[in-house]
């Protein structure tokens, strides 16, 4: 099974990140910016 965690520093995904590390799971982390995503959503709603 391939696991990819989409993570934004300071977000709730930190708990999942720590859990995966503690479990010794093999996973990839993709860092995303929620600020950029929020700006795009606001722009699209205009």
C-alpha cells in the first residue's frame, strides 16, 4: 500500500504524521500551503 500524507505545517495533519512515524509506516509527505489554496478558492468564488 502506498501512503501519501498531504501536510501543512501547524495543521491537524501533524497528528497523523506523528502516528505514521511512531508506527514505522513507509509513507511520503507532500507539503502544501493552505494559505495559497485559500487564496485560490477566494479568487474562484468571485
